[in-house]
C-alpha cells in the first residue's frame, strides 16, 4: 500500500545515517557505512505528503518516534515521476524544486534518544500514473484490453524505459543519501500483464507460443506458469536494481539493503503469492529482503491470524531474517472523516504477534493514520 497518500529541498548529498548533515556535494561526503541495523528493529513509515510538506514539524515527529522507541524510520522518497528532491536526471519531477525534503527530515530524525543513531530507510513507489497519462503505451493491459491507470506492463519493467528509470532512481538515492535500506512498494504484477508486449516477453522467457489456455480457449489467468513468469520478471528487475545499487558510492552501495513489499497468502502462507509476481522463493534468489504486507484491516483478519502466518513461513523453510513484517493501519473506508483505521487493541495485538518465529523487524504504516490512542498503544507494545 503506497504511502504517496498526499500527492521538495536544498540540493545536498548526505548519508542519512551520519550526524554532519550539512555537506553540499556527494564528492565531499566520505563513504561512511550505515551502522548495523538494530535487533529488534521497530520502524514507522512516513507518508510522502508529510515528507514534502514544508510545514511538517519534524521535531514533533522525532518526539513521537522517541516516545515509541522507534529504532528506524522509513521516509517516502516518491516515484520516478514525483520526487522529494531535485533529481538531476529528471529535475522536472521534483515536488518542490530547490528543496531536499529527505535531507531536512534526516537532520531531525537520525538521532535516537539513547544517544545513538536511528536507522533511516527510503521508500520508492513504483506506480507511474502521470507517465501513463502522457504515454498510455507503457501501461499494463488486462485480458479485456483495458490499460492500467497506475502500473506499467511487465515488458516495461523487464526491458523498457520504466524499468530503466526505476533502476536509475534507486541508484540515485543510494549515491546521494547512503541510506540503510531502500524499499520498493507497489511493485507487483497481476491483472494487467496481458498486452502484446507482455505476451512477447512471456514467449521469449518461457519458450511458449501463447498464454496458457482453459478448455474453453480463454487465457488461464490462474495458471502456475504465469505466476512463475511474473515472479521471474520482478526477480530480474530486482537483480538489475541490486547491481546498480552495488556500484554506487565507489562500491560501498553493496551495504545498502534492498527490500520489496510483498503480499501475503493468509490461507497458505508458505505458498506465497506467485500470481502477484511474489513467489518468495524466486524473489529471494536476489540479495534482497521482503517486507510482508500484514494488513489485517484490509484482509478481514485479526491479530490472532498473525502468529500462525509467521509460523507457517518458518515451517515452509524460509530464512526469517530476510522478512520484515509491515503492520498497516488501513481499515474500512480511509476516505471517511476521520478515516477508518485499526483500533489501539488491534495495533498492539498485531505488532506483538508480528515479532514471532524469528521475525525481528516490524514496521507500522502509515504515520498519517496514527492517533494519540494509537501512539499510546504502540508505546506499550514497544516499551520493552
């Protein structure tokens, strides 16, 4: 679930984990490595709209993070078409030209209350709605020929300009900020991978001459081959992103973690979600971490369903150190006033159940849906 809920900043280039956040240029910043991530890691994700709002009271945000003992903060850096700083390759997409909102936020948030350094991660949203408006040909297409309004085609991600620009953007963030982790969100493939360009890619990658078909001749949209192919497409893209990130900062970018948000399979967690392109086994062949969307309010689940989820993943043989559990606050109608969200009891129960069966990294998202009661509940959950 993207944090670009509310659709910045002085051009400085600084590691987000260092304290001297005033250096003006990349070549003036020593290649300092991020400190090892804390165990356990407790993170809050901050929406793009908050990151890029000049009126955001970052001292108040820092106080909230201190209150709940957050060891980590995830800042939304935007999309390739809408950025939180002046991206030299595409300055026209800056949310506020001349401002670096990520650096501003980092200056206020990277000091932990114990005198240490709070981990700072960056989020990249893979949606491209404005780009699709200007060039519909890049959009994914469903079985009825309708174009997506948000997602690019599989072929664009694998071979096209959208994938190349996403790679370049992640590399730019790594070079400029040296964060602890860069997280990709809204990067999935499901209903909109049936255009002509995607069929050509499917045939090229699988050796098939057509989509799998049902007995009636329709595309078999649930075919296992499609799920494997989609996961291979995303794994290939992640491999290219990882390789580009490794080359940043004279090779020190190898130590920047790369994470992907993935859907979960509540009914059979170990089976993962191949038809979304989220076959965990395939994706984890790359040097990445997977952040699980444990959004109980959007899936009709309860906190009691969370521990069985982590247990099933461990039983399936996954390395649990390569998972982050993301607890989403969304519930019901978030367009309501006030928006629906988890109750304090649900939040407490979910974050406590998340840190089980080898899970040591838990994220709560988004910051914009937190309330005084939820802050109190999270403080109690993370007080230990």
